[in-house]
């Protein structure tokens, strides 16, 4: 789904702001979901605790390793489930297998030849290290991490920071995220929003950068 405000000029946006996890990097969270169901927790509960700002969880506020992150998730969840289940959930979430969507990477590399690309993430505070390990340091001009700026999506502040890093006003940004609430917040600021589900969603949005060729004889 793409939501586009009225823009003027030859193209509808001058920068692309893109989420990391759920768009560029995908995770196999099937084991986490299985454990949540067994523990009587709503699906997504572990992620909500893992990426919470404030409270007892430090990953979005300070540098920690993945083992300490798993321990912190378990500590936070232990108020809702028995300690053993909390530890299993923390370990499964922090250690979930991931892969890079090469279709998305290819599209972003192509667009970066003409427009700035900014990664906007609420993931744990090592996105630069992750991108380096994955050979993706050339994928974006900037990375805006909630752990570094102290605000997370859908807080309007993080969108403003990302637009400023791109060097354009918010209404000249395309924002791509797999969480509808985050996209709606971006659209409320005047951005073009894409609720990402599959690479074709991004492809359709970026197609707007290439105006259709005139028909012969016109």
C-alpha cells in the first residue's frame, strides 16, 4: 500500500527512508511465536519487550551484546511468564536466524545513484556493525537508530531527524516500513508512505521516479 500526498515537480519525493528489520533484513521468528503461544502470550509480545525504550531493557539506549540483550528480554518477560519460559523466549528472539532480501537491496542501491537513502531503525544499537558484517555499508547514506537518537518510531521526532539527515523536508520523503502504524505516522507528516509486505510494494513506489515514456507520435 502506498499513500502519496500531493507533490509538485518532476518526481514525487527526493529521498528514501527505509526500515531495516522486516524490509531489508527478514527474520525467522517462528520459534518465538511457538514459545509465545505455549506461554499464553499474544504474538509479538517478545518483540514489544525487546524493542521497548526505557524500563529495564537497555538495547535501545546503550551498547550491549546479544547475550546480554537476551538476558534483558528474559528479565523483563519474567513478570509475565515463568523464568524458564522467559529465558527461552529471550534466547530465541535474540538468536533468530535472519537473511537479507536481495530484491530490496538491489532496488535501494539503484535509487541511491540519484537520491539519498536513509535507514531508519528501532532495532538494537548495532545496525552499523550489522550492515558492515553483511557487506551493506554502501546501502545507505545515513543510518538513524532509535538507540542513538533516543526516540523510536512512530514518534514524529525520529522522522524529522531522518529527513534532516537526507537533507530534504519531510514532505519530499518516501518512507518504507513493515509496520502500518509507523507508516501512518510518516504520512501524517506529509511523507509518501509504503506499508511494506513484499518487494513489489517498494518496486511500485520507486517506479514513480521514472516517468512513463511518451507514446510514438505524441
